[in-house]
């Protein structure tokens, strides 16, 4: 659910989901428009923590 071209600045209407590492809510960003389904972490720090805590296959 990506916002259309009629976005008027209401950030409450944007989709959000929790960070996989810390659980904080992440709001949709224009930069993530193409990869929103693959975005898991809110920051580089959480991305590093998420990779470290995941068991190696």
C-alpha cells in the first residue's frame, strides 16, 4: 500500500510496520517505495543486531 501522488502531508495515513530487531514502528518512506516488502530494520544499528542474533545455517 504505497501512497499515491495525492499525498497531502498526513503521515498518519502512511503504512507502518515494526522493526524486526527493536520492535519500534517504522513509517513508509518514499525511498522505500520499491522495496517496502523487504524492509525489515529501522536503522543500520538494528540491521547489524538482527544479523548477529540470527543463527548461521
